[in-house]
């Protein structure tokens, strides 16, 4: 019996005015898998994922979690389904430490109504021990952390609140090689724990290094999904530019576009 996808988005569409931002797009994601979502600016990838995160309400289509249809009309609905989004900005409060960021807006209180700093730090140490055992800066404001460490804090916050599906938006943007490796190590650890990850990125090197499959969008439609082990970066670049699956003969204009890129 085939494994049930962790997430299925079927025939998703959304329009803004007369613009079809996403038009009949379908995508799925399995446990312990990273699916990269790529395409030019305006291809529809962010709009598609924002329907999963609850930031946008779909016009049509169906979302299934573990094979069951669900309604996701706002971010609260998404969180209730174990869906968390790690935005490029990370949405961290720079002037407070990791435990305070982990519980920001969901603080643990003592019986006297004061913040239970010890309990929050203990919980943070526990989840960071799973995710990044080398993390030790629990008392430092997160503004003093490296880019990779800040990603650790943002991901730990999602894990503590029982995320099973992560949406990562450009997770290595503006990071150096060492910090990029830290994020790659985090993603490997998340896969081992059985999470499913949608990775939105403009960097094909990142996509090939981190993803098991790649889904390509163009002009609001899904071009197709391929296994990274079965294709080259040029194949995926051709999908992005031409809007065709690998093996489909390009026209002369398409060949010129690929050569120029």
C-alpha cells in the first residue's frame, strides 16, 4: 500500500483582480522529505504556499493533511494542523534571548502570574538539544547570534509547538558558507525526525543540495515535479525558463534563453 502524503494541495487557484496568481496547481509532500519550490519572481510559488500557511484564502482547490481534507482559512488554522512558516526575516525579537523568543506571545507563567523563566529556558534547552546540540547562547539577545544560530531559534520555536510541516522561505539567503552548512545540517536533522519541508528558494544550488524533489512553477501554473537525483540544474533551469518538463524539445527562442542564462 502506497504511503499517504503528509500534505496534498490539489487544483489550487487564487486570483487578485483579473490576475490568476495560482491556476490549478497541485503539489504534495511526504514525511522526512524536502520539496524545493522554484520559479521566477511572480511564478506563483509564494502565493501557493501562502494558501497552505493560511496567509491567503484559496478561491478553489483542496488541501489534505495525512489524507484528510482540512480547511485552512487563516494562520491559526494552519498552526492547528502542525504547519509552521519560517520566513526569511525569521520574525525574531532581536533584543531578547532564545527562550523569550521561543515563547513570545505564548509565555509560561508561574502560579503567581509571573513569567516562569526557568521553565522556558529548560524547554528551550531540551528542543535545542534535539536540533542543535552545540548551541549554548541561551542568555544572549538573538541580535548577537549568527545567521545559522538565529535559524536554529526560529526552527526550535516551530518544533516546540509540534510542527510537522515546515515552510522555509529562502533559509540561506545572505548567509555565508559556514552558516549555510549549519542550516543544511538543521534540515537534515528535521528530515530524520520525520518532518516534511517545503523549501522556497531562488538558489538552485541550495535546492539541489537540500531537496529530494523540486517543483517548478511558471505564470501561476505547475510545470511539474522531478526528483533531484534524476535531473541536472540545467534541466530545472529549462523548466523555469520554458515551462516544459525535461526531454521536451525547446523552440529556438527557448534555447537562446537558456544559453543566455
